C-alpha cells in the first residue's frame, strides 16, 4: 500500500507538470550561443575580475565550463566595482546549481568571508523497491525485507581560497534512518556515523599556467557518465586538464574499493585489493549546439579492465537536449553499454515553480561499467541493467526543491527485475 501510494503521488505530480514540459538540461549541456552570460563574463574578463585569456565569446561552452568562469568572478569579487559585482550576483544566481557542484556557494562574497565558504543541503527522502530474481535482497536497501527506506541526511561543503589560483574543498555527509535513528537496521550502528559517511571529497584544485590541476579525493564524471558517475565513486589521485576549444583531461590514481550506499561493480572493482586507475578524456565541440566526448579507462587490480566510451549531445532548441553514449570493455562477454537520453528545461533554485525533467534508456551489460547509475538510485549493476529511468526536479520555494527518481530495470544476464521509486525534499543553505 505504501509503495502504491508513493507511485500514485509520483504519477499525479508528473501529470501535473508535463502538460508543459518533458525533460531537463544538465550541467554539461551547452549554454545557448546568444545567452546574456557570454557578454557578462566577457566584461568581467576585460575588467580583470576573471583571469581567462582563453575565453572566447564566440565559442559555445557548457554550463559547467561557464560556472568555472563565474566561480573565478566570485573568488575575486573584492576587486570588482559596483557594476561588476551586480554582474557577478546575476551570474551566480543563473549558475547556482553548477557552482554548488564546483564547491562555490552564493554570489559575490562579503569581505569577511571571501576565503571561507560553508554551504550544503539537508534532504528528507523515502524510497521503495519491488525487486525479484537476481536483484532480490541484493543490498540496495538496509531493510531488504521491508522494501522501503525513509531517511534524513545532510551534505556539507567547505571551501577555502588558498590564493587567487588555488582552493581546498571538503565534503562531509551523514545519513540517518528515520526508523532507527542510526545509519542502518542493526542496533550496533544506531546513532553512530558509519566510517564511509565521512569526508566524501577532500581535494585541492587550482591553476598551473593554463592547466587546471586537481589533487586529492574527488567525484569525477568523465564523458557522459557511462563508466564512472559522480556521486560516491571518488577518484583518489591527481588530474590535469588543459585546452581551450578541445579540452583534455589526464587522470591517475586509485578508485575507492567500496561504499555501502553506492555499490561498485564487483566484476571490475576489487574490495580487497587496490584498484589503480588511469584515464584520458577529450571533450570536442562540433558546433555551437553539439559536442562529442570520448574517454579511455584503465583499471588494474589482480586483473586489468580497459574500457573506452564515446558519445555526443545536441541542443535541438534552447531547452531540449538529446544525447547518447556507448562504452565497451575488454571482457569477452557482457561487455557493452548504451545510454540515450533527453533533457528539458532546468530548475533554478532562485525561481519557485521552475523545473527540470530528464529521461533516458540504459542498456549496461554487467562487465561494461564501474557504475553508471548512482544518480538514478538503483543500487547495483553487478548483473547488468536494462530499461528506462527518469528524474523530475521541481522548485517549491527559494532554495527548496522536490525530486522524484524512478527506474524499471531488468538484468542483462539471467532473470531479475529492479523496480524503485524515490521521492525527496531538499533544503539548500
């Protein structure tokens, strides 16, 4: 009954908003070529607030890349005049979600906190499962026999500006069951923070000449997220990113061995050995409205897994984006992955009533990916996953949103169904 109620509420919610919308833009979608932010950033570059000799207002860039430029404006706001500070405020509001992902919160900082920023999100959620076959009691829930998990959690980010070129970012996360007060069902964990819930990210990021260098432990999404998706699959090591029109990223280090809340693919990742990781990624703009991305991954433990991926995206209108990606590993069987998706609109936390809707179809065989699916809250890919997934975000009030995730997936090897719906309210601060 509980599951049916949540599913019904989700459908009512979707029907209510999809009369005018169908999907959502993501941080890696293009900023339209005629967007006002190009001229705003160009003025800040000209005035010396943003140090970016490579910025070219004639070249279409992604929202994530634009947010990186805006972040430099936020960090240097103390040097800005009143007119430039107003532009920084406006840009910060426009790219608030992307700035949060970069570890930058808010608009132009006051003088007393121009080095230190503390921000985060409190989330309250409920998730239900109806699984069978290979996915039955597969570890997607601390309450496998009950099939639903109500939780409350907080995700805190702390950033410190070391100098004009470098900053340090820390992320601290804690999740508690609303049923026990602890992290899981066991009385031994009640009220105790699990070790894997501490400092999900710890890294320094800065410029060495024209190269952006990241050092430490950070969440990484190469390409379109087919092989590594961002949350809870951190890379531990170093990365160098360089280039203007064609951006290249080289990464070396280790992949984490396991995490209770987002299991890694045990067919590829060892939980008892170190997992050395090397990757090369290239992002190539094809036109003002289209991009191509490719990546190569080398993961070594007692065996070596090599995976390559290639994909492309296209803005059909200023709101609608189509994208697709393909990956293949060096396993002999169950070694390919396809994802195709559509995004529409974007939710702006400063604009109540704004929304986004994303939908995709995934066919990820069991030996093709480290983990492409944490953002969709499905739990595991050890048996392969195939089917549709969707996400809806609706801004209820300023800095408060409501989200729903839903998946109906089948195993690509053997039999089994993985069906899940998650609803969540987020309070950003």
